[in-house]
C-alpha cells in the first residue's frame, strides 16, 4: 500500500467517528427534553373514577365486581361460564335403544336442564326396507322403521352429543273378517253374522281385510285333496293353485269347497283364514240295537261331521248320534251337518214281546224246583219278533234248545236272545229224588 492509499483510509475513518458522535449528542438532547416535559406543572395525573350508580348504567352494562370497572354484560356472562359443568349428566338417563309397536304411545325421556344449559334435538327416519336416513321434524310411531334421534347439550363453548335409536316395529298380523248375510223372513230385516276361521257354512261369504298399519298382499286357494293310506289328505301348498286378491275390495266366495285365504302386511306378518262352503245335505243311516225287551239304542250315522242334538250323545268323531228309546216309540229328528244343511230322520222302535214257559207233563209250571218223577220237563218260548232260545246246564256254556226233554238232574238257565241281547230268562232246578207217600 502506498502513502496515498493510507491517507485515503484515514480520512474515511475520521468522518465515520464524527458522524457517530453527532448522533449520540442528538439522542441525549431528546431525553433531557422529555424529562423536563414531565415536570411540567400543567400536567395532571389521572385519578380512578368513582363507582357509577346503578341508575347511571345502561341495559347492556354492568360493574365488574373484581375491577370496579363498567363492562358489557356479555363479558360478565363469559366470566360466569368459566365454571365447569359435566354435560353428560343430562343424557345419562337416556337409553341408547328403544323398541315400540306401531301406533304405540311413546314419549322421549324428559331432559331437565339448569339455567344456562341448552338442549337441541334432531330427528332422522329410515323407512322399513329403506337404505338411508332422512331428516324429519318430529318423532311419530305411525309407521314402521328406524328413528335416529340426536341430543346436543350446550353450555357456553362446551357441548356434548348422544345418539339414540328407536325401532318402530309391526308384529301384529292383518285381520281377515268373514261375514254371512241373514234374512229374517218374518220381518224382512237383513243382518250380517261374523264367521270364525275354520267354520263350515252353506252360503256365500264376504271377506274383508285390514291391518294396524298396511295390508300388502292377499291370496287364496281352494284346497285339493289326495288319498294317502286310505285317508283324504290336503295336498301341499306348492301343489295348490294360488289366486291373487284385490284386498281393497271385499272377496266373495260362493262355490262349494274348502278355502284358505292369506293376508300379508308390509312387515311380513301373515294371517290365514280357512272356511268351508258346503250346500249338500248329510247322508245318514239309522240302526237299532236292543238293550232289553223294554228299551232300544238308536244310532244315527253320517258320512260327514254333524252337530249335536239335545238329548242325543255325539261321538268323538262327530259322525254318530245315539239315544236310548223305550220300545214302541216314534219320533221325527232333524240332523244338521256343520255347515247347517238339514236332513230329517224317522225314528221308530218296535215293541218286543217274549215269554219263556216251563212245562211238566205238558202243563205250565212256575215252580223253580222240579222233579223228573212228576213227568217230562220241557221249555217253550213265544216272541215277537222271532228270537233264539238257548240254555246252559250248571256252569256250562249256552247252546240252542231244540225242545228236548230235560232228564238230567241239575241247575238250568234258559234265555231268549235277540240280536245277541238277552230279552228274557228263567232259571230252575231239576231233582231225580224219589219222594215217598
């Protein structure tokens, strides 16, 4: 470095030192002036304002109790909300799931809140067989489906939520009502009589359909039967001819046959109604069976089920009626099948006359102790209708009597038999002892 260069650097450094010194001097003067200004006697120190009176505050202002300063009410509310509240306590009494029936009266649990706590409830509904929820204004049990109810509890800047589900289900099957028309011939008044499922009737029937929510489908078939093991058995459903029904109108059935009617609702519940229409009179047969010479059992047999008649005994299979009559009686009996068809039966019991006589030496005797020494012993019988005369010796079996002379001593029993029933009988003893003078 030459002498000229060194001289230039020295001059630059001198000017820099001079500039820094000037700036320091100016800064010192500013601070002195500011200090002197604060000592100016014209400046007054601020004094805290007195607490304003209540009637001097507007409706949106309030005095902060900690600072004694007028603030807005919103500020004071925020300070009060700084306390901690367990919001879950308000929703703890609400279950997560409820199940109710369609149309059932149901009220959501009541949420009791304290001051400053707010509740919001939102409703969402998914229809039966639906795939998504739709927001609705309120809850209703009028139709099946699933409700989602969202509770939101808020306090200040804090909030909590709980979601519950309410299943509205229909477990009630549709109702099928059957009616037949009755006309009073004397008054001309027409009335309708209800018919239970499983009944047999002899006239047309009117069927109507209803449900607690909604009927979805109705069908029926006329039963077909097949003979299995000598028994008429109804064929399986798959073999029957199903007929769809317009359930918005009454179904009229009038042809003879056994009908199976089924109604379904939108929830899949099903009801079956069975009715048989039969306009044919029952075919019956009367038989008589003697009890004794004074009484006869009368039996009426039908090829189908029949109703009980007062004074008669109905068999368990409902196809036989029996009654004991005195002989020589006549009566006209009306027999009804389950559908109400009628047939008239004539009942007549004939009189039975029978007499068994014991003869000795050709003469009738009433003695029960006989002796062969007094003459031949025989037995005779007269009867209407004709009967069989049988006898037994001692404890032996009965055999037919052919008018033979009884010569063997011992105990005899004679019976008059009609259709296997004993109509009359006599007993006597025969001795062979010789009696002296």
